[in-house]
RNA sequence: GCGGAUAUGGUGGAAUGGCAGACACCGGGGACUUAAAAUCCCCUGCCCACAAGGCGUGCGGGUUCGAGUCCCGCUAUCCGCACCA
C-alpha cells in the first residue's frame, strides 16, 4: 500500500469541518454519564489576535478534555468571550466605530484562529459578556448582592487614572501604576460603589482547604487576603472623652509604647483642629503627603517623616502614662484604624521614627541590641509589670489580652490587607449598574423584571472631563422614574469593571441559552463544580478571588449547590519571545500562530507548545524546536509504510508499549506533557529500530497521541480502518505484568562509583547478587586486594560493593 | 523586607535518594542523489593523542554505601506583595 506524504494543509481543514458538521464536541444531554467540566480562562478578544502564548493553556486543557472523552466522560469544554473592556473602547473612540462592532469583528477573528488550532470546544455554548442576554444575569447577580447588603457607597480616596479617566481598584493600580495604560495613578476623593468582599475574607481563606490548588497559587491568595490576628486597643486622649483606637499584632509589647502615630488623613486631626497648637504645620505636612505619588511613598522614601501633634497625647491604658501623638505617612489610613501605638524597641519602623525624633525607646523583650536596631525576636519579658518573666510570645499575648478585655481597654481582633472591591468605572463599554438615585427613596434597585438594563446607543464614547461616564450625558438614559415611589429619579451612570462578567461565566456555560435563570438548577447540579480550571498566574489574585467570592455568595443565598466553583486549578507558564522577553507588540517579538500553522501545521504547533518544556515554567519560543516536532509527526505518518497486519503487540515491543501507555496516561494527568511526548518519541524510535510496527501498536500509539495531535491521528485512524469515532474510542490500558522483563541490565558500583554494567535475571535475590556479581571478572578487577565489607543491592537498578 | 519559584551540556529541558544529561534543537560525519532538499544511520558534557582514568547539576558545609534530589549556610535571577503596625 502506497501512502501519500503527510499533508496537514489537506488533513486539518478536513477534520475541522467534520468535527463542526457532526457537532462532535458538544456536551451531551445525558446527565447519567460521569461528567467532566474543563475550563480555560475565556479570552479577551483584542484587536491583535492570538500570539503563540495564548494557545498553551487551551492546548493543555484540550488534551485533558479529549482524553476524558476517550475515558467515557461527558465533557463540557466551553469557550466564550470576555469582551467588555477598555482597549476595545479606546479603539472605538479612536476610530469612531461602535465598540459592539469592534467586538464582533475581534471575536470572529479569535474564533477563526482557535478553530484552526483544532480545539475541541463546544462552540454551541459560546458566551459573550457584552451580549445583553448574558449581562442581564451579571446585573441580576449584582442586584442580589445589593439586596443582601453586599453593595455600599462610600466617599473615599480612590485610585484614579488621569489618562484612562477611570477609577481603579487597588488590584488594578498596584505600585501606583494603572494596570491598563501603565501611567501614574493619582488619589482622588470620589463616590465609589464597593462590593463587600472583605466579608468573605475568612470564607475565601477557609475554602482553599477544600480545593486542589498548587501551593504557590494558594499562597498568593493567602497573602493577598493578608489576614493578621492581633488586638484593637483604646488609648484615651488626654483632656477629652475621646478614645484613639489602634490595631496591633503585638499587644504583648504594650508596656514599650513611647508614642503614637496617626495617618495624615486621620479624621481625629480635623475634629480637634482647634486644640492642636501647630495645625498650620500639620496642614502643610498633609498636603505634602497628598502630593507624593504612590511610588515615592512606598518605593523611594524610606526615610521617616512626620511631626508631633501639639496638644494631643494618648494615655497608655495599662500604665496610665502619657505618650505624644505624631502624624506620619508611614501609617496608612486604609489599614487597621489608621493609627498605631509605637514600640520603637521592637518594631523597626517605629525605631527609625524614634531615632529621628529623639523619642524614648523602652525595651520590653530581652535580646538583640536596641541601640543598633529594633529587636523583633522572642525573649523574656521585662519592664512589663504583670508580663515580666513570660518567655513565650503566645503566652504573653494571651495574658495581656485577658487583661485588656477584662478591663475594657480593647479586644482581640483580626485585620485583612484585602480591601473591599471598588466596583464602578466611568466608562461606556461595561455592564450598566442597575441602580437608580431617587431624591426621596435614596438608592433603589432596578426591578429584576426590567433586566437587562441595556447600554444605550451613543455616538460619543469619550469619557467626560468631569470624571463622569459617557452615559451621564445621555438624558434619555439618566432620567427615569423611581420604581418605588414614581418620582422623577436618575440612573446610576457608571458601569461595572471588566472583572464582573468573568466572575460567573462558568455558571452560564452550564446552561447558556436559559432565559428564565442564569442556569437551571438541574444543569448546575450536574455540571458544577468545574473539575479543572487552567489559566494564567496573572489572574490568581484578582479574577480567581473575585469569582470565588461571587460563587460563595451565590452559594450562601442558595443559588448554587457547591461552595467552591473550581475543584482544581493549574497555571501555565508564559511563552516568551525568542529573545527570552515577554512577547509584546512594542518589543516586536510576537510570534503569530497563523504563520506557524501555515508552516508546520496545527498538530505540530500543538505538539511543540506542549513539548517545549515544563508546562508551568516560562519558556522562550524556538521555531527550530517547533520544526523538530513536525519531523516527529512525519515519522509517525511513515510508520504506515512498515505496517504488519497483526492485532497484538509484538514480543519485542510488548514491555515498551505498556510502559508508554502508563507514562503517557499519568503524565497527561500531571500536566507533564513534555515527558509524555518524549515517551512517545522514544516508542517511535524503537519502532524504527525494529523496522516494523503492528496494527495494534500503531492503533495504541495514535490513540495516545490523539489528544495532542488530533488531526493527523484521526486521519490515520480512518486510513487504517480502525473503526468509527476515534474521539470516543476506549483509552488504552496498561498491564503492569506485561512490563516485567526477564533479564535486565544493572549498574555495578564499587564504593559508589559505577564500574560497569551486567545483565542479570530480573528476579535475582540479594544473596545471589552478592555471590555471583562479586565473582564477575569485570568486578573482580576493582575488588582486587580488597575485602567487600558490605553489599547494597537495589533490585533492577544497581549493586554497590563497599570494599576496603 | 515578606512570600513563591528557579539555577543541570552550545540551546530547550529529563531524572520515586540509586547508572546525570532521557527526549529534542543546534553542530559534525556518513549513506542515498548528477546535485540539492527530504529521508535514514552514526557522533556530539568537559579534561586527556587514544585507552585507562579523572572532573562535572550556581557556591560552601553536612547526612548517606550512594545527593541534581534531603538538611544547614550563602549567591544570583525571575514573579508576586510591600512602611500592613
């Protein structure tokens, strides 16, 4: 039989069409089957299209999904579009096209690119966050949050990006840089809608114990939530009825307090402005602080600044001693109570401040040299009244809390670094926030039956210079009647942040066309939770926390029946440019998958994406490496020229076949795709060495390879008449017994150094090995004139003679 | 500063405490060819003319019959957080 050369350009479109025409990858309605819900982060359809980094995650999950189908699972492997967002809106403004049109164009381009790679997505369940039928339910969930007191409005300093003209969450403005345009962020006072994610801080921490996340991902979430345990303590303010509340994690050092510090924004300063002697200087200092960028405040200025607040001093509740109060920007208004008790002997920041301002330093824990730096270690308590003599931090904290609580000076408490989620943006291209401001009733929810609250059509998407959303300028949108009292009212004109639509999309996949609910209870009960979610490390602290928060909330109000949305989370490493740098348009190192596929085919592209290195590590792209993978597929194809008509594995390959099945099966599960592929390459090399391959061997090989290279294997399956429906053919089984070899080669070591190799019966015992191998002439040479004092025999691996 | 990761040939990378460098890329040689491409075969960590041997997994110690792997102490790079009281 003559075989044509391997031609992916012919094979790949052929199978992609067959899969689409036969709806091959649509999830089945049969809810009695075991299910598998595999999820990848739905893409933001940017105008740039895909680069070779994007498909890495998809390919990995596609391999798992395809393997699961062959293992008899009902697989849900969906795709959708996270399509709201600034880049689209900015493009729309610049080119004067409606963002919906831009979005549609980009989505079509993305879909086409993905289809060319041959992912087994269920395209019948596509979701699009900008579709009113979708964002109807985003708004619905928001209203549920509102109804349950999880939404509140506050006037605070917010992170504002002057370039994007938009308020950013803390998460979106890390390091004082805008996450979208990377410009400097400034702090502005503004009315902001918040979601009370902090109420779920403990649940978010607790939930991590019931899911399978890798250590580094779980740890990042733990750090982000930033729970600390400590105490709130009230210091009386001398000459007033006021208590100044502070938060500390070290109440055991209360006897070492020599001063207190308030954040520049602390409200008590204004309240007592009249009794503060140096209010002018304080005002000047506050202005100075406000002018500093976040960058200066956190990165550069480690030198402590501040000044004494004259006329205000605190009273240490335990000692009754008076301590001065300072203002300084090393204390943040946004954490704890915005004021601290300073213990310079045992906190380095307080120590630096005390040195600079000549404040007393009282040591209360023995150890270190507090002349040189603060001592933060453990030790015996001194100068601390009833705490003296305690040597264990835990015990002394317990003891002092007892005292504080008994006397009403304060209480034990916890703090989180995580802040509530700033939830509004002054932009057009987002979900309208379904709230109405009524002069009589206050903030009123848009009635559920009026959802979706559609984005009005406008011509001008430009945000106003007044910091308001473009929607604020559309009177027909803004003006409405209050659903409660019927009075003339105004709509909220801000929209939701991009994270909203992605916080629940996996739920919609379960039942994407439902018009009565975001998904039916039955569909949710069957499909949820997501069994395996793969995505990028960059979404670990934001998207992953936000979506867990929404899901936990929906669980608490009885809308979903599992407390955690994702059972297992994994993350891929970045694919870097050939220069080892992150791929970006500006660096000019972007590799386009279309070009690669055109050159070597989608299967070789997929194969290389998975073969290039450890899945969770960042790796530079190498087009030569990719070509090597094409070479491997050519070799697999040409195996057809050495085919022997036999329904069993040949004796020579028996053990290798079973070993390969085992290795590939287990490595896929562990996302060790590179070694799985290496094992298949080894197998193919052996087939070439033997010079022939049986039908059974070929069948197994292409089944193992199918999840990675689906087109070529489907074609070979058909050519060789292996039957219909390769994608649901039974995944190969391995047999441990078949791997056992009668003879094996082991290493012979003398004093731990390898001195040769010997082939022995595989079942040789230690006693036999000691006797027979020591007598072997190759071994004798190294043992000459020495006594063997000990023999270590590791069956199947080595024998080690310890000789003197 | 805190948290996490990484460090192995010219390159990407393999290796339940048990033969370091699997599998590839690059490079070299050979076969086939009028020639080239493709393909097939061989070589390819370093030192050494060869053999024998020695040296080799960022650095310094340790545990062990045996360490890339475990322990202690460093260094470098990357990622995340960061004056979090």
